[in-house]
C-alpha cells in the first residue's frame, strides 16, 4: 500500500466517522424535535443537518466533481448561512418556518452528498487528492462545529418544555467521541504534513474571504 493510498483511506474513514456521528447525535430525537427554532440565534436540527451537507456540495462537489448534479438546486439558497460570496441565503430567524423539505428529504440529501464525496475521494488521482484533502478536512471541522450547535440548540429548545424532556437519559458513551482531525499531509509523513497544512491554510483563507460579512455577534452557523 502506498503512502497516498493510506492517506486516501484515512480521509475516507474520517469523513464517514464525522458524518455518522452527526446522525448518531440525532438518534434520541423525535421528528418534531428536528424542526423547532427556539430563538433567532438557534437553528432547527434539520437545518444544521442539511447545511453541513450544503458545505460539501458547495465547496467540494460543485467545483471538483465532474458532472455533479445537486439533488435540489434550491437547497443552495435554503441551506446557505452567511457565505455571502456564494449567493443568496434564507434568513436565519425564519429557519423554523420551513417544514419542507422534510426530515426524510434532508437525510436523502445527506446520502446524496455522501455518495458523491466518497466517489470523488475514491476516484481522484494521486495528483488531485492533495487539493481535495484540505477542503474535506475543513468541511469536517465545520460539521463538528455544527455538532456542538445541534446539542446546544436542542438543549435550549427542550428547556422551554414544561414536561422537562431530556436530550438523552444517559450520557453518550465516551468511546464514541471522535479523535481530533489531523490535517492530511499527502506524500511522505514529514514533508507531506507541512504541505497539507499549507494547503489547508490556503483553503481557510479562501473561506474566510467569502465568509466575512454578516456574522452574528455571538455565533456563526
Ligand atoms: Fe456553518
């Protein structure tokens, strides 16, 4: 097995781990729990789950996957947040008014994005992979940020309920915790790591440049 194939497999496994963990966070939920927006600074879980997929679709699949077709082109606006440079967005304070697409539709959207990201990572040649890896890692870091937001927004939503529901009866198994994602250096371990970090820095700067205006005072998302 070559170094690049090892890193390719590690990247695929990290992608699957983070995406699966988002869905495991939703396992305790009823369908009704997915759609409530308890205040303008919170977002419904359904929106978070779609938005993190929109990120991969917008910044990885559309630029890099040949012949990629979005599941629904209108999701580009509905699930944008504050990435002003990539187009219009639906207002955050009204995300809780959106009953369609349904929760099932959002899971279909996630599956569609997963299928094409995995296809891209499996088929990309060794020269293309170093350009894709930092974007994937950034997307996974972004999804992990939204995993935190999912839990905090759910707790705020549940706190309004006089029946005092809890998110989970027992704490999640700590062994389910995910490792901190490493930057993927492609090539040999020492030089490749530095090269990967440099590429990730470039990717972050690009995203910072398009993510500048319109952040709320206390949180993004
Ligand atoms: Fe976001």
